[in-house]
C-alpha cells in the first residue's frame, strides 16, 4: 500500500501532465489557425530546425496579411546564444587587428614628418638654412608619402573576405619588420640627431627621405610575398563533396592550408551545384524498405525478452547474433534482384520528369503570351490597363504556379525556391525582355549555390580540419576537410609534376609524297 505522500506526489505529477497537454493543445490550435489564415503557410518547426515555407504554395497563392508567431525551444535558445558568442569573438578579433594596423600605419606615416618638424621645434636658432636642393627634397618626400599612402590603402585596407582561424604569417612578419625598422630609425635619430642637436638640416631631410624610400621597398616586398608568390600554379587540388561525390579540380600556388581552404570555398560557391539532401533520401529509403520487409522467427520457442544474469545471457546473445546474420543473408539475397527495381524506378522517375517539364514549358509559354511591352507611342494613348513588371509577374504567375510546383516537387527542388523568389525572378525576366526559355533555365538546370537565396550561403560556418598546422604550406599528398553543417568537402593535394620538353626540327621541304596506283584504284 502506498503512502499518502507518494499518492500526493503522483496526483501533482498527473496535474502537471494534464496542464502540459492543455498547453500543447493550445499551441497546436494556434499554429493551425495561423496556417489557415496566412499564405503561404509555414510548416511547424521542430527543435534545432528553422521554420520553412509550405510546399503547397502553388495551390494556395493568396495575399500575405500578417505574420505568425512561433515558439522557441531550449535547443534553439542555446544555438542562438552560441552563434552570438562566436560572432562577438570574431568581431572583437577583427576590430583588434584593424586597430593594430591603423596604429602601425599612423606610426609609419607620421615618423618622416616628425623627423622634419622636431629640429624646428627644439633648436630652430641653430639650424642651417635650407637651400634649393633641400627644398627639392621636401617635394620628393611629399609625393613619396602620397604614393605610399595609396599603395598601402590598395594592398592592406581591403574588405575582409573571411575570418581565418590563424593569423596570416607573411602579413604578421611584414608588420613586425616594419615596426622594427621604424624603431631602429627612431633610435638612430635620437642618438645621432636629437642628443647632438645636429645643425645640418639638409642631412636630416635626406635621412627622412631614406626612410620613405626604405618603406617603399618594404611595400614592394609585401606585394611579392602576398600577391605575386601565389600566382604560379604549383599544386592541383581535388575537392569532393561527401554527400553526392561531386568533384572539382583546381590549380593553386604556394599557399598555406587555411588560405588554400579560403580559395577553395570561393570556388565552391560558384562552381558546385547547390547541395540537395532530398536527392540522397531515395537510396536510404530503398535500403530501409528492404530491411523492413524481413522478419525473423524463432522456431524453437519464444525467448525471454530480458533474461537474468547467468547462462541465459550467453544464449540470448547467440540468438541475437544468429538473427542478425540471418537478416544480413536474406538482405543480400534480395539485393541480387533489387537492381531491376532500381532500374524501373529510375525509368519511371525520368518519365515523370519529362512529363512535368513538358507541362511546365507549355504553361510558361502560354503565360508569357498574355503580356506585351508597351512602346512609347502606345503609352501616349493612355490605355486602360497598364502594369509595372511586378504587377505583371503577379498577374501571370498563378497560371504557371501549379505546373512549376509539381516539377519542383518531382525534381526535389521545392525547398530551394520560394514563391517570392520565383515572382522576383519572373519580374526580372519581364523587365529585361527575356524569353520563357531564359526564365525556365534557373529551374530546369540546377545552378551554383550563389544563384539561390541568401539562406543557402550567407554567414555559413565552416570548420577546417587538418592534421598539419593550418599555417603551414601545401605539400604533395596533403589532405584536409572543410566541414559544414550538412556535408564535408574533402580536399586532396597533388604537386604538379616537373615537365621536361624537347625540341625536334622538321624540314618543311621534307613533306613530299608519291601517288601509288593499283589495279583497283579508281583514279
């Protein structure tokens, strides 16, 4: 018999469960009302996933009258907090690097001017007069500083393309070199000019000119190390996507692993087709269906589900292993005949795609025939119905929406194109007098990732996985991974071989021929 305390705790737990069920009913009712009120409806969001647009926008294309409310789970809050912390860390590091670069740049540009101004401020009465040659050096210093300023702005103060995990070694070495160089010039200036209060002002000006010349040579060294060194191809990298095996090959120069990864990602967004996980679910579903159709029977009698410790455990383990082996063997026998099923499935899918494509092409061509661009003389006649490109796109879109939605569903592309993006693309094609074939090309042929909405590529977090240090250079046989949320990019490096070419001369006069006549020859 249970104690009263336990019974009270059970009643409280039952009340809590009933309250939770009531809250769930309220949330489900609110979500259903929102989905019926607004169009396009929004699918329910599960923990850790973003709310996505409903796939039935082709059948429910109505006006949007409001926004729906969605609840956030604890996992969503933790994920958002982690993303904010990562972004704050990256921003702090970026601004810290920019601050150091600005301070170093001001030190470099103000040092030659300080060399020229300090003697006039500290001992002006003892300075010798500056002649014509000295005044000409002022012009040289001014123009060299202007050239250096423009060169530094063009090379270093560019918008950052990405946030790398480690510092750029060559850029850090150049910054240290410039800092040591300026400090050494200041030490020499303080010991030989400030302490002795040198009266030869022309020599001081020449000293400042030599500093500016040296800074220009360091900038030339920076161009060689940062830009010219990597232009000559030295390595051939093979980039393969882990989900579908799509592969591309690129030639890279002398780069570190992290900068090579950055160059590969820049090529990835332009060259690789968008990753579509829906195309990979067919094989998994087929394999699960084969295994689900298998049943194992114990002809010797039913075995206990949870045997006690002792000899029965070994018997249960052996039975489980025998059942697993039996299922694997049966699946292997069924796999011998599954190629026919795969063949007919692919043939049926290709037939459906061709059928949907034909219907879509006809629907789009008919829709484009309902609009006509007005000429200037027609605009002066004040016709009744005049629409801008956006209104024209909204007017003809319903006639093609159903066919387009069915084609996108058949080809597993419905998650890549929203109703709003299709209407924007349609308005763009109408504005620029593009044909129906040009409008359909974006949907008939999967394009690169940048062709789709910003959700597919904006602020994408990549993780570089490498056994070697990411600041080390590429080597023959180097392998590293670029990990994303949905897939990985596997990168293998091969060195371009040394090519030995020889020359062989052929005398142009040696090209002479003789006609061979035979009895069967028709000549």
